[in-house]
């Protein structure tokens, strides 16, 4: 059962979209503050270009609807066109 949301954001030719990254972190921070998160991970994944993977795993007691709501909120963030931005639900955070 999927209980986590993973966000990948990276530059694909040009400056990293720090503004979108900060919006993602602020939204995730608000979710963490709600007390529904079991695990929260942020780590760089790129060697040459700036690239980050952000993952939040909800507590087991949280519903699939909560996961979908969070996923939709994260998908609503629109970084600049020179960024790759992907949101997906996963079973767990790596």
C-alpha cells in the first residue's frame, strides 16, 4: 500500500528554481506540523545539476484520501519551464 509522496525537482538547463523548491519545503513543513508524518527525507540526487528528492511518509493511521490530497497539493506547484518536477505516490521513502 502506498503511504508516501516523493517529489523530484531538478534543473534541466539554467538556474535551479529555488523559489519552487522553497514552496515545496514550506508545504511539506506544514504537513509535518500537522503530526501526520512518520518520515521526512530531503537529499540531493544529482552530481552535475542541482537535483533534490523530497519524500514524506504518512503515519499508518492516515487514510489514502490524505495521501491523495497531499499529492494534489504538491502537483499544483508549477516550477519554471527549465526545471523537471515530478510528484508520485510510493510505498515508502528510501
